[in-house]
C-alpha cells in the first residue's frame, strides 16, 4: 500500500483531498498532511512516505522548493504536483525535479488513479528485483529526527544551501549559540559531524548528477559546492572508495 503525504495550504482543498477521495481503491493511505512546505518537509523527515502530493505554490516553502530539497538530499518519495496555474514553465521545473506527474486542480480522480497505479507498479518492481544500478544512499534525511530546534534549523540550512560555502561557526552565529554547542548537538542527534553532514549531502547530489550522465566531473564539483575538483575527488574516494571517474566506468560496466 502506498503511503501518502498531502501538502496544500488551502484547508478546504486539503481536507477535500484527504477525506473525499477513495484512497483505499488506489491501494493507498494518507499518513500525514501539511499546510505549507516547511511543515511538509518536517513530516517527510519524520514519516516514511512513498508519495508526496503537493501544491506548487505554498507559503514558507513552495512545492518546487520542497521537491528540490528532497531531490538534492537523496530522499526518495515520488512527487505529484498540484496547481491552479496551467503554466508550462511549472511543468518543466517539475519534470526536472523528477516529478511523477503534474495535475491541475480540481483533481481528476481518473488521472490521479492512473498516476498512483504507475507508482505502485514501480514500487513492486523495485522490491521484487533490486537493481545494481541504483544511487548509493550516503545519508537518509528522513531517518534524522532531531529534537533540538537548532539542529533542525541547521539540517534545513544544509539541505537548502549545500552548494554554497557554509560553516558551523556561521550557522551558530545565526542561531545565537556557540559553535562548540552546535557541533556537539549535531553529533549527538545525527551521529555525524557538521563537515560529515554537508559532505554527505554534497556527495548525494553529486551521485545523482553522475547517474544522469549529462555533466563532466569538474562541472559536478562546482554545482554541488565542492568547488575545487581535487577536493571533490578526495571526498568521493574517502566515502565511496573510488574516484568519480572510476565510479562512472563501474556503472557503465554494470549496465
């Protein structure tokens, strides 16, 4: 059964989706609902979901921004975007972020059922025949459940800003706490150091780009926040045991 989270800022629409659609007929169940993108992100990190149905335009964090964070951090739920705006540019962005589909409101039940059936088939195929050509998971953000608000804030900041140069000292200053306190709490609640978290986040995004096969290694280093090609190769080798180029060759051999 598919586990679904619905994120929609208009309560009437959200409750209509949650309470009026025959989810059991789609072999699905609602495991959470959110009124904005940030609430949805928090839910997704606490509750395993197969599918996130989200409005594109929401306060605090848009559906597109939410999908980008999940995509770049290596999280796995499929995204179905809902919107009242028949704008192709939104559809293009949704597709780039790996959207399962893009549906206009009001939701056509037949269209939704078709999309969910496709996702169910994909899920069964993955569980029945695990592929050797999958992206390694270096960190699962959904498994991190920090209780400390400063740690939650830092994790969100890393997920959104890992492409930029950021330091624990800078984030500690923003949060109004000492760098030593923040470093200690990060380690206690996630099991990782700050540098380990940001490196894993960057590498997770890099792995996704390597699997797309459209980018040169030095371009991926720049896009994922490593900047320097040498630093990227060193980090890749440390965490994965081989260089990015060797990894690409290994993938081609498997395929």
